[in-house]
C-alpha cells in the first residue's frame, strides 16, 4: 500500500507588507496528503497560491502556521539542501547555465558530481526522451521544450522522490507540450516518481490525469481523487474558473 510521502496540515502563509502595511495572506488553512507515486494537479485562478505552495513543499518558504510533513517529519527539521535534492522543483522558465548540456547536467553539489558517469548522463537524457547527441549541444541554443526536458534530466540525476513542476508547458507549443506530458507521465508510471504539477492549461491537466487540488484565494476548494471532477463542477469558484478558461 502506498505510503504518504507529503502532507500539509493547516498551512497558512502571509507576505509582509512594506512600511507597516498589512500583510497579504497567500495560503489559508491548506491541508492535503500525497502518497508516493501519485500525480497531483494543482489548478486554480492566478493569485490563488499555487506557485507559493510549491515553494513551501521545496522549503523556499516556511509556513506561518501549520506544518508540511515529509515522510511524517516536519519539513523544517530537514536541511534545506537535502530537501531540494529529494523534492526537486523545476520552474516555468527553465534555467540553462553557460556551456553544453553535459555541463548543465554536471552542475550539482561537488560531493555528488564525481559519482556521475557518462552512462548516468546518457541515461538521464534517455529518461526525458533525448538522445546522447544532446550532451555536446550548447544548452542556450536549445528549443523551449528541449530546455525544459534538460532541466528535468538535471534534477533526475539527484534521484528525487518528488518532482514539482510549475507551469511546465506554458511557454511551449502544443507538440512540445505533448512530448513533455508524455515524458513526465512515463517517469511516474515506470519509475514511480511522485509528481506535483501546477498548470493553468486544462488540456494538460486532463492528459496528466491523476488527483486534483483546486486552490482559490489561498484555500483548498476541491481535493479530489481524479480530475474528472472538473467535468461537472459543483463549486461556484470552479465553475467561474472553467468558464473563464473556455476559448
């Protein structure tokens, strides 16, 4: 039976205002559990707290109230660098460092760099559906979809347990987006990699399938076992969001 790998218990977060202004509440009482090997789609209107939630799960932020648990332990008891290896975050715009794809894949903590072999680098690229010829390509000259997959390959070399993806297809054309969805779905199905994906694109959400967490105004409005709940929504906030998403 899959174990609970991540859990939020009543998590709230405020961003402090400047010059004594009142702070802004970004998340309010967020609670959910995530089992190992699950795919969780985080959906909702802009400003609803989706990206902030990923930052909490990756320890770029700590909650004002409540707890984030990883394997049953408060995330704040872990070293932040350890957490960022085990719960890896890839951003909406992937960061490529100067040099080749090989240079980018080797860009990691020194104590872990020496253990990488050429076979490791080739294997990481194969995992994201890129062949070994990409190792000597200049990273900055890759297409948007290729950069996104190289960024995922880079974090896969750290052997994370959870992969957090923030709007991974927003800058991609439909073909590249389809390739990326297929890649991360395969990683989930064949390697058991737990996925948390923030996306505003309902086509992406439907193709990824899996669980659904709908955030609006910093609160969890829907926590459903499947994304099918989007097809016949009952909550007004979800209906309004879907209506605004129609072409």
